[in-house]
C-alpha cells in the first residue's frame, strides 16, 4: 500500500460531501453517513467535514487492501445496504 507524503495531503483540495458524492456516484447523505461512521478519511473545519482529494483517491485505490480490515468491510456493507434503501 503506497503512502501519501504530508505535502500531498496538506495541499490537496478539500471536497465537500456533495463533491465526494458526485465522484463516487452516491448521494451526499450517504457520504455524510460514511463520514460519521469514520469510513471515509475526513478533515474537520469548524463544524463541517471535508475529504481531501488526495485521500479520497488513495482510499479508492487501496480499497481492496483495506477490505481486509473488519471496520472497512462493515463500512462497505453499510454503504451497500443504504443504496438499496434509497
């Protein structure tokens, strides 16, 4: 699993839940639920949460390796259940 340098993370643009939803093809509500469950790597700015673009790309690229962890698997399963409800 390739790690990101602090510079890559620090200077990466912040994406709103709406922007993340557009990139993932899911609803903004689902993105906020994944953020609340710590399934997506988030950054807090005041009361709002964002995802750094570099972290989202890393998260998507390393999903298969992360899937070995029980927490990530639970997040994926919860995401799939929510999609069928919408």
